[in-house]
């Protein structure tokens, strides 16, 4: 069990550093230019989009990157002593996660971002802590510590719940869902595992350029890796090795993240990865084939099968077109005529009335024009799916002038602990919004699962 827990921590480094060995990005590759989807109203501010904040495990991984450390010294003017202190507290957090089992989310002790902020303030002071968090967020959003991968010319689609009209992948983190669109048509949907709160999946626009079969893994030179009995920093962990967390296929989408296989079906729809999009091995094989077709790259199912049968040989396919990958954090979604409110899994405080109104407005529905019963039901759902129920309740206005806070409180019912979604049917949303899953692959093997 102890070894298993240590391997879980290794998985995060796999997501952080596996992309480094895929070769340079070809800046001359023709990009797929996104076409903004039509909006029924002017695009509201993306207040529903969360801002990523640093966690100590994320910082621990970045501190092994010399370019990142160099920027701490040149941009933030941090001293060697301050950097050593950051290494110490981040390493201590990794040790704590090992001892408490990183997969046991409930035992991780509150919001990991708040815990990191407190430590950073104590070491650097208020202003420097903010500057460090901003630098980490920049690295995290661009997906490349050198910055080059962020200069793609691609953009996130405007407005909430935006529907692609081009070819791209859309991942909605709190919905545990990944969609592949081709020329504006939703081809297939996948149920996914997402990063633990201490190892969050990043948010922003990335791109897929290559598919790597039978990937190797090179562990970074980090203190916690040095403690591993079966892994040595700098060594090459072979494809298929039990210590290689990447599964049979990985698709780099910019440092620090991958889309990769190797997950058990029971891990889908849950916290299951360390900064990556997690799929089962069957799912990643299916997705790799469809992604190839979407990028006009000729790769047959027979070819993929032959690659995977020769487990000791790594094969890389360069896509003929780079595919944009949107990593969204939308907890309020109009989907196929219904309002879906997802649990705020990363404690971003996105389930607010302000964000709700923004989403409804974008789909031509006014919150104030809904019935009192509908408003009350929706506000209660926002509170139930909030990471901070009291904060969400205080941020929400009364559903009607004559409905007191006490009246609303008595109507609230907390959902089951494992419930991640509340769906509300609103007649004014008929045939509006983001599409429902298509050929939903839940990882059960059929590829035609139902929502769940």
C-alpha cells in the first residue's frame, strides 16, 4: 500500500514532465483557426471561468525546472534562501500526501490552494506571494514553461457554454467530460478522470499535435523521486512497466498536461489523475483513432493495434493539423435544453447567482422572469453544488421580494455526498445550449454508455 501511494505521487510528475521528451514543437505547422460560435446575445464577461491558483505539489514539480527557478530569481528577485524555503514547504506537502494517501481526497485537509497561499505569504510576504502565484498561473495556463507553446494564435471560444463550429477538443473539468468536435459536429464524448485538488487539471487553451504509442517516462530529479525504491531520477522507465503511469498512449497537450490511458473504469467521473486527463486504455485507443481522422491524418485501427502489440517500441504520429484543446471550468451549463449545475470540485466559487445570470442571459433567458419556484430551486441547487455553501447562499439574492432568507433556507436539501450534478428542466431553454453527449464512452467497454 505504501508503494502504491508513492506511485500515485509519481503520476503527477509523469503529467508534468512527460511532454518534455516529445521533441520540439514545429512553429511552422498550420494551425486550425477557431471560428467563434454564434451567440444569442453579446458575449458576457467570462466571470464563470475560474482562475487557477498555485498548490504546493504543483510548485514542488515546477521547482525542479531550471527555467522556472531562473525566472523566480530574475523576474521576482527571489533569493536562494527564499527558493530553498519554497522547496522545503512544497516537499513537506508531498510527504504529507504520501502519508495520508493522495487519493483520499476527504483527508487532504481543506482547500490545497488556501494552504499554499498561507505558506507562500509566510515565506515571501503578501506582494511577492501574489507575484509568484501569477507566475505559476502563467506557466500553468500556457502549458509551456518556455512560453512558446502559449503563442499559438488560437483562442478560447467566447461566452459561456460556447459550442465549437470548428474542429477541437473540449474538456469541461467539473463535468468529468471530454468532447471531440469535427467541423462543428460533436463526434464523440468521453467520461474522464480529472486531477486531484492538490494536482489540479489546468484551465485554458492547449493543442494536440502528436500521438505517442507505448510512451516511456523519465522521472525528474526530485527529492521525493529519490526516495522511490523502484525508480531512479533520470532513468528511462520502459513502456508497459508497472512503474510507468502513462498507459499505452499519451497525447501531449502542452506542459504540464497529457491526455493518456491506463485508468480503471472505476476512476472515471472522479478525481483520478495528477494534472492530466485520464482515460481507460480502450478509451484512449478509440480517441487516438478519432483524433487522427479529425486532423486528416491517415491512421488505421490496424496500425494502432500493431503499434500497441509491440509494447517495447515507442511510435510517434505527427498530426497533419494541430487540434485546439479547450480545458474549461464551467459549473453552470445549459445543455440540450436543461440547466446543469455541477459541483465546484476545485473550490473556485463559480456557483454564484452572478454567473448563473450570465449563462442564462447568453441563452436568451432572464433569471428574474422565471417563476419563484424555479428561482428557488435553482438557487438551492447552486448552494448544494457549491464548495462553500454559506458563501454561495449569501452571494445569492432572494428569489422574490417576498421570499425571505429563512424561507429559502428551510427549502434547501443537501444532495448525497457523492452527487456531482443537479439537472433542472426549464421550458425556456428548449433546444438551446451545449449539446448532450454523443456516443458517450463511459469506459465500460461498449463506447455507448449513458450519462452518469
